[in-house]
C-alpha cells in the first residue's frame, strides 16, 4: 500500500514536471526541484540537472529512487507534495512570481536613480558636508536585516498562533494578574493584554523575508487542505508554569486532531527546508506574562499559590 501511495505522489509530481517542459511561456531556468533521496536526504537541483539524473534511472526504479517534495520558481514554493496543486495553478503562481520580480526590479532601478539624484543634490547644495557622517544613507528595499528585532538566526523568531477567545480563561487570567500585582506592580505591565492572548502551536527560525513569505504561504496551503483535522471541540488548558524565570504560561491539553494538524505542518515545513521547533520538544501553550530582557524578574521563581 505504501508503494502505491508513493507512486501516486510521484505521478502527480511528474505531471507538473511535464507541464514545465511543454509550457513554452515559462522560463525553465529559475525552476528548482526539491526531492527526497532513498537515504532520506533532501536535495535541491535545477530542473534540467534533475531530469538528467532521472533519465539515468530505470523506469521501474524511478518511483523508489526519487520522491519529489516541492518545486520552487525563483524563491517561491509553487508546488508541494501535500497540497499537490494542478499545473494550471502552479503556472499561475510562476507568472505571479515573474510579475513580482519585474516590479521589484523597477523599484530597485527607481531607488538607484533617486539615490544618484540625492547625491547630486547633496553635492550642489551641501558641499561642506560631502565627507560628513551626518548624511542619511539612501533608503533601500534591501535593508540590513541584522538590525531587525526578529533577526535571531538559529533561535525561535516566528510563531504560528491561534487567537484565544474564552470568558472563563479571561477570568482566570485576571485573577492571576491581580494576585501577582500584590507582590509587585511591575507584573501589571508585563501581563499580556487579553486581546493579544493566543495559543502558540509551533515556532520557526527564519532568516530572511523571502523565507517568511514562502513558509507562511506553505502553512496556509497546508491548513486549507487539512480542515478536516481541525479541533472540533475547545482546546483544554491546564496549569500555570514558569519558563526561564521570565515567562508564565498555561499548557494546552491536545486532542488527536490538533496533534495531527501540528505534526503535518511541522513535517511539511521541515521537508521544504524550514526550521521548526528550534529548541527541541515544544508544547502548545498560552503565554500570560513575559519579560523580554535578560535580567530575571526576582519574585517569579515559582508561581505563587492562588
């Protein structure tokens, strides 16, 4: 049965592959094939190089040697084995990627012209400041990402969350905040606003904006195709716990549907090359209070008895 499933997946991928070969309106050079080898390694190759390797394999072994996981067009994942979109939808996304690339190229060109004009104006009207460090740098779309608040390579910097809407949970959170406020007023400022409270399902480590776009587009496609596995009943929450002496959170008691959904999302993202749950085991939870800076908050060694 497993071999049949693999064959079906491979046939769907090959149908998209044939579409790329016969559609003369698409440029084949930006197409990348991501596939799983028989040693469970994920490899990315250009489409022509992948076809050369594929032709070297006997027809009867083709399904066993390569399992195509996704196709990329430029930096966009336009097809993956989970959603398995038809070629007409894949082609539409490729054309959209081309239009976006052309638009960004024009923006960069305009920025370069504006930068040159700004430099000319500076030379004409501010000759004494030519070598001054007080001149502002030209604004560019390619900003220095290391200065962004979320840029933390190999650390969790993006989260997949679900909004929490529950009167009973809000009453409990108010009780906890009032109780902690008896010890120090600072707790009132560190407590999450009720309208921002959310159930964190999974965390990611993403390095640039293109990864963010591709990853969350893939997540959206996965969720759209997994709605039958959405939790049918409210998620149960139990117990207040401390993390690194700077965070209070409530664990979620998962049901089987929620576990399946999270597992599929993680597997899909991992197969596409994205890093999930960076620090190992991750338990879905709702954060009540968090102190972002490093210095530990003294009164929060253990949650006080309510």
